[in-house]
C-alpha cells in the first residue's frame, strides 16, 4: 500500500489492512468522509460511457455540487451503485440512475447483464431504484468522477451492463410504463436545466436585453463567481447566450454575454445596459 493510501486511511480512521473492495458504508467511523484516495478516484471522464456502473457513488457529494440536477424527491441514499444511461455529445452532460438492493417491484439487474467489476457486483441482488425519468441524476462527467469511490486498490475492469441490460434499464426509465414511448434522451437532458441557468437567462433578458459579465451576474445573483462561470460557459456552449464584448481588466480579459437572440451591435438599449454597472 502506498504512503498516500496509508495516510488516507489514517485520516478516515480506518485500519490500513482493510480492503476498500470489501469496505461498506456503515463501516466508516461515524461522521467521517471516505478515504481521500478512494473518493474521487474511481473513474476517469473518458471511461464514462452508457452502461458504465460506478459501484460506489456518493450521492451526498452530488447533492453538494451546483452542476448536478438531482431528483427533487429522493430517498436517503448511502454509497450506492449508479449506472450511466446516456452521455450527451453536444453538451457533455451525463444521465445516471441509482441502483438499490431493495426489490419492492423494481427492475432486477440480472446477473447475465453484468460485466467486469468485482465478485460482489456479480452476485449481489440489485434493482433499479426508481424508473421515473424525473428521478434521474444529470450533470457533467467531472461531477460524477468526483463523487465516485475507487472500487479496489488494484486496477479492475470497471463494472458495466451488457447492451441488453442497458436497453432494459433505459426502457424502464419512462415512468415505469413499458408501453410508453421511449425516452428522448436529448430532451430529458435539456429538461434538467439547473435553476441558476434559468436565473442567468432571466437576468440577461431584463430591460429589453442586457450585456453582463460573469462577475456582474455573480454580484446580482449572490452566487460565487466560479459557479456562475461554469453555468455561463455551459449556456454559451448550448448557444443560449453569446459573447457580446470583451474588456481588459487588471491584466486579464473580462467577457460580457447577452441572450443569443438579443442584438449585439447598433442597439443602444442592450449596450447601455452594461453601462449601468
């Protein structure tokens, strides 16, 4: 075991001889966080593809992440498996569903659908936690990378579902009605718009259209600049807002944005909106 790993176990109050592959959430000392070398070390963004199963996802870290849209009504979850249902090429957003060991008329993850992972993944009873589309978790790859525990000390093939298993889970994620029209994944991803992105669009649309920088938005919305920067970047990628102006500020360049349909040049109203700040 590396010195880094040993130190992480000491910080978490764990016995260094414990195999993380066998470690269960209830075995963590009360109030402690996962070992530093385990949390956030389980996945690489390039490994996230539809069908991937993160065996040890920490929902509490996802709930603390402003980039993640979580189900509004959710059960209290511990460290549980999550399956990636879709990766949106245009936005980089990913859609995930949680798994559980509690059956309660849920879709069973059949052993024949399981590939890779460890022995426990191949044998433990697992079920889809909630088949309703609005109970999915949506966010960028990096958010789920941060929340995933490492599966073992040694390199393992990541757990995943076979194409048949992924198709079955996707088919069930439609409010539980097998006769329903299949989910339009692009529309689903777009429907999980973060509330802050809506607020940014609303602020930019005031007074006939405004041109504001992330710093301006941060002050108006009383949200950290880093968080605003992330959501502004995502809105620009989706072409909902566009770069309208640039201004040198203390050796850097400050960027100003407006709504995509707002006039950028030759319109005094939009241009004067920035001058009010």
